[in-house]
C-alpha cells in the first residue's frame, strides 16, 4: 500500500497501541474510514492514532474495543500511552501484572507501589511535585496507579507474591513518623497473607547481593516469564522468557541470602518500636 507507514511497537506505548489497532482493523478488512464510521470519528483520526501522532483517549479505546470485539483490551493498553509520568515499559508491565500467576519484586530505597499505603504514596508524590520532577496531575496519576495495582492482591484466585526489600526501604523516612509506622504495619500484614512471602535483604549482605537495582519478574498463567528493571532514568520490559531466566536465578539467589520471613518481620517490628 502506497505511503503506508511502518509501525515499530517497541518505539513507544503509543506506537504499540497504533500497531495493534491497525492489525485488528486489517484483520477485518476495513479501511480507516470504515473503522472511523463504526466508531463515530473520522478516518483521519484513526490514521493519527495508528501512526502515534495522536494519543488514544479512554473513550476512543473503549469505542474501539466495542466495535472490534476486544473486551477491554484496547482500553487497558491505552492507559500505558496516557501515563506519561512513568518510565518507559512500566505501564505495559502493569497490564501484565494484573494477570500474572506469580509476582516477584525486589525494591531498593522505596516501598514497592503494590505495598504502599495511600499516605506513603501521597507523601512520595507530593515531594516529587515540590521538586518539579512531575506535575500535580502526574502525581494524582501515580497515586491512582498505586491503588489500581493493589487490586491485584484481591482478585480470585490471588497471585503468589514474593517481595524482597532492601533494608534501605525500611529505614528511609517518608512523610511523618505516623505514616512510616502505618507503612511498616502494612508490611507485617502483607507477610501474614497465605499467598505472600516477605523478606528483607539486610545491609550486612554486602557484596553477596546479586542484584543492586529494582527488579520485577512475572510468571504468567502459561508459565511465560516477563521482567521489568529500571534505573533512575529508564526502564526496560523484557518479554522473552530465555532472557528472563538469568534474572530469575539471581532473584532466587537473593532470596537465599536474605533474612527469612520471620526474621524480616522481627526486624520490621523492632523498627516500629524504635529499636535500631
């Protein structure tokens, strides 16, 4: 087809959405104008979304789902395009997290969003807004995402969730003392769940620590593996299971060296009592 722009879904969340929309449209043999007529918009608008020149709104994605018979698949994917305050790859990671059978997290310096109390999350994002790192609207977006991710723990059946926290997560003050105490209490409650394991990687591990940066690993229902790792400025989602296996091995090594769950909970309770 003349002037048909090639799409690279790896380029950005918007490109990934556009590529999927085009694939679904092509599968049905519809032109952009024909899809636009069914959705109540112009073919030009369809073209702009497919090529990443215009982001899909929630209403647009929901209408596309209805016309294309894709449930809420496109609406969920469109969230990754709109969540501009997040590092590349993370919004897509979150869409997979909602369907994972097993979730493994390692965090450094800050509590993982899936375990943050609303007050802890709000304090973090308030400081980011004050520094000018994000806008107030993006702060609200992050707070909403924390709440949405935590719904993962309440679905039926719930996923198995393994969490290893660097000791710095526990000792870094965020917000008021009351906020920190409530956050530490939340960790103790999480450890008591039947589908969870919580461990602390203490400073004393030193150079025996096989991981130094945050790492998230998902095992899907079909046993496929995905991972998400990030540095201060960029994130990377790895979708190929063979590439994730070495990371999973390092995670298991980290668990073996970390404190047991009982020892970890004891450390958390000591910190709640003000014991160094």
